[in-house]
């Protein structure tokens, strides 16, 4: 029996049983406004990219759901169900030391992705789960990329920074500082270059906003 967990713009998530294991089935729905051939290709490509990225991230030492099954014909992946809460819901109730420890760990995990030449592509606290034993799980790799480009790494952190600012306005700066500390400790000498790129991306965004005004 399937239970709908969430329905996003691109995919629906269902809680199911996979050979005795609680699992999540992610189904990328067809888009009627797209040409059928293009739609099928996009759904297949994104399913392949997410499956590969889940496996690669896990191999790099980042906690992700275990991949159980990939069905390209139906643009579906089946993965481990993580019994936990989104970081988004956890932040308001955490003490300052707990928040700093959590986001320091997030920074370390992001750095491990980047060291293994990949980005997440949609780093928000909605795509981070606090699972058993306070392990931080990264989910939703539909926009992940294989890259060794500092600009792409900066974009990843920029997205997280913007998500913190918009969703956790009261604590965003402290959380992001902890992310930077964890990232630097893991990524090493090139960290400052990535952080400068984050600032450059942020400046471009402010410039465009001012021009529109």
C-alpha cells in the first residue's frame, strides 16, 4: 500500500514497503504542456542523474538514503525511508550550541561533495534530514552536477545562504558561519576562494535587483 508523503512541482513521494523495508518511491510525473518525447527524455535524464548522484554522494561519505531500485521507463526511483525530520523544522527549537554543531556538520558534508567533484544543486534546509543518531541526510539530488568549478561550488553555498536568510532569518548568520567553519575544516586551502565566489554571486544578485528598481 502506498501513502503519499509529498507532492512537489516535479515529483511525488510515496511511502511504501520494499521487500520488507520501509521505502520512499519518487515518481517524476509527466508534464502535459511539454512535447511527449522531450518530456520523456527530461524525466529519464533527471532520474538517471539523481540515482547516480545519490550513489556518488554516499560513496564520498555523505549520508544519503540507500538506493533500492531505478525504473527509467517510469521515471521512478525507490530508496530507503529515513525516519527523521527536515532540518527546516528542527532549527527553531535548537539551542545555539546545537544549531552550530548541526550546521558545522552540514558544512563538512557539503565540502565532501565538492571534494568529490559534485554539487547538490538545491541546498535548502528542506532537503536536509536529521535522522537517527543525529546523522544529517542529504536528499533530492535532482539538480546535482558533476563539476570541479569553483563557481558551481560557490553557487551551492550561495543557495544555502539564501535559504537560511529567507527561512531562518533570526538565526541565519550564526548558522551560515557554522557552515563556513565546517566547510573550511574539510575543504582546506581553496575554501576562501569558494567563499569569495559566494560573495561575488551575492553582489551580482544585488546589482541586478538595484538595476530593476
